[in-house]
């Protein structure tokens, strides 16, 4: 059965920190492919310096250029609120026989009980949470999973992947651009070219 990873984000812009974590995800879970899914961000939402979806999609294609990655516009096309549950339903229809692994940041995992239909999500995929923050240890994350989703946790539907995060965020990249600093090395060369030639984040 095909093993498909899912890695969503705003990707404003995608950077080498994303590439670093998703590479580990591919290796640890022996994934056959990974869907990179930029989220739709509604026009009225206050997101400073958000570049248009077509730019985020193109930067994702340039960042995640290995054939194992597939950049998907599924959430951007759907518009509205990007609920993970809805995305999974759509993906199930597209990849009927696949097994899905959903990569999620540890801070995000701790709000899983407030997401739209969390149990439905766990019916459709295995959640793989990173373990990275200094103050979020594996035991705390496991305690959370056991408290809110005991049956699913026992079934192995919530798993953990310790990572050595690169100290890097899209916010930092946007800030550097605003200050006229170079972001070389923080994004892939092809993405750098796109950002610079398009004058993004100035
Ligand atoms: P921003 O600074 O604009 O909030 P971001 O750099 O966190 O953006 P997102 O597109 O929001 O990027 O991130 C998508 C996913 O990647 C999230 O789950 C986030 O936890 C994870 N992520 C982002 N940066 C890193 C990093 N340096 N190391 C590991 N994971 C990361």
C-alpha cells in the first residue's frame, strides 16, 4: 500500500527548515510521496506580508523539487477555512488505497482536540508530531495524547518524531528581506531567485 505523507503550511515563504524536517519524515516513515499543501489564507485575515497563493505555490514547487514531493493546490482551490478533515476526505477520494501520514508541529498537536472533527482525522491518517520545542518534551506530548485520544493513541494513530530543528522561520526571512539583508542559504537557490526577481517581501 502506498504511504503518503502530508505536510501543510502557509509557506510564506517555504524555507530550508521545512525541507529539513520533511526529509527526515520521508526517511523515518519510508514514504512513497509527500503532498505539500499550502493553506488558503482568506483575504480578510490579518496576515502581514502574505504573498498571493500563486507565488506561494511556485515557491513550494521550487523548494520541494525532488520528484517525491507533489505540491498540491487542493486547499487554495477549495478556499474557505482549510480544515484538515475536509482535505483528508478529498485526498481519500483521490488516492483510494493509500495510507496517510500527517506531519504536524508539536505546538499544533496540543490543540488537536479543538480542530474540526479530530477523531475523524485520526480515522483517516496517522498523525506524526515533531518533538522540537525545549519546553515541550516527549512525555508531555504523550500525556496529552493519552488524555484526549486514549484509544487512538493506543492504536498508534498519534506518533512522535524527534527533530533537530533549524532555527529558522518564514517570519525571520520576511524580516530580513524588509531590512535589506540577504536570505541566501535560508531558502533554496531556485526560491531565492524567485523572491529576488519578483521583489517579494520588500
Ligand atoms: P511563520 O514564521 O510565518 O509563522 P513558519 O516558518 O512557521 O512560518 P509555516 O509555513 O507556518 O512556516 O510552517 C509549516 C510547518 O512547518 C509547521 O508545522 C511548522 O511547525 C513547521 N516548521 C516551520 N519551521 C520549522 C523549522 N525551522 N524546523 C522544523 N519545523 C518547522
